[in-house]
C-alpha cells in the first residue's frame, strides 16, 4: 500500500510519484484488458430475443435477423423500365432499420441480372444455416405468370436481363426465377422463419392462401418453422410503378399499424392481412394482395415476428440465464 509522506525529502517524493505512475499504468492496462475481454465475450455470446405469450410463457425467438431487399427497374430486353423499385427498396431498408434490423444485416441489391439474383439466393441459403435466424426477402420489380402443360399457372419474378416472354419464351424461362425455384430455395434454408414479400403480381399457386383473420395473440406455435409469402396482387393485375403496396408495407412496420392486436409484435399473418385490406382500399380495388404459407406440413405451423417500435422485448443477456425485460425498439439490442 502506498502512502504519501509530507515530511519526505524531495527525492523520496519523486520516487514515490514514479511508483504511483507505474502502478497506475499497470492498473489501466489491466482495466483495458478486462473490458476488451468482456466486449469480445459479449460479441460472441449474442443476444437471445424472446416473446411472451398470452399465458405469460417466454418463447425463444431469434438469434438474429437478415434481410435481402431487391429493387429491379432498369430492364434491358423488352420489359418496361420501372423508375421506382430502387427507391422502394431503400424505403423498405430504412423501415427495417427503424425497427431494429442492423445495417450490416440488410443487403440491398439493385437491378440484378438473373445470375446475380440466383447468387443472392444461394447466399441466403448459406446465411440460413443458422436455425435461429429470421430471414426476410423483399422483391420490387416485374412479375409474370405462365401456364404449364397442365394449364396450371406458375409465377415468376423477373431479373433485368430477362427477355420478354411474348417474343422469347424459351429465353424467359432460362432467366426468370419461378416460384418453384423459390420454393426449392426455401427448402434449402434451415432457418426457422422465412418471409418472402413480392411487390409484383403473379400466380401464388404454390402456397396455401390464408383468408381468415390472424390469431388475436402470440401463441406458442410461432416457435415452429414456417415459410410465408406475400404478393402485391393476383396474376391478372398490374402493379403501378409508384407502389401503394410498398407504402402500406412501410406503415405496417415502421409506424406499427400492422400490429393489429396491439401486443408489440407484427406477425407475418398480421402483415399479410393488413396489406390485403389496405392495399385493396388505397388502390380502389385494382390490387388484391395474396398471402399464405408454403404447401408443406412441416413448414407451415409457425409465424414470422417483427418487433414493433416502442413495444416491450424480452432479452436474455445474463450469463446465468436471468431474463431481463425492457422497452423500446430492437435498436437497443445487439444482434449478431
């Protein structure tokens, strides 16, 4: 222990000062090492987000969110150019950031070719190896529907280098990405919850439409796997370049209007129902969004969940597993 002796000589006092500086410097180094170790540990352990059911039970939800947002407008081979999808994609990304998606976990892809979009889907499969992730895909651009041999319709999303099927159907099939291919990507992704939103109009025949109102509260079934789809309209409708669908989508999440039961969450079902009801009204019945789940009994039980700004969230950050509850948006969390 060091003590200051006011009767000590000047030389003794100087030696004492040097010892204090040396010891203080060592303490600072120890303190810095402590905080560095703690920070690295905190970064690797992540944050466990949970939701509370009506019965008060806590259900582990996600370790992370990831979003791929695509805006396709600069079409090159016969399709009309669309000036707004790139802006719409940025608006959607900003809405996700507002409710807590981390910037580095939002991938914006503008005017992709067929090969680039397929590579992005392959990347989603890689990212989706984590079963506790929630993955969102949003596409703004042209959609199209072709009849198959059995006359059943098959929907496609259209990258910017895709030929017009009216003049080159074979080339169209090679470049466009069908809902059947998208279904295959969904099967390869291992993450628990995947929601795919299409600001395009085409046939959604590969998923089961949902027509009833969403469940009035969060249920334990949300923990089951799910693949959900929302389209901006039916196959015979046209989506305007200035998207009503995007505007309603942003309001549903950023402003919390999609939280129909006011429990602090917007589920995939709530979002689909809110879009369906409001886009029909705002478009004067020219657009009828469709939403549903994949036609697979092992992937249709759960429900995608967004945290609403200002809602409560359950966080488990304690090393001993103690639960902490707070309020605010997911911006207050650290998601790895």
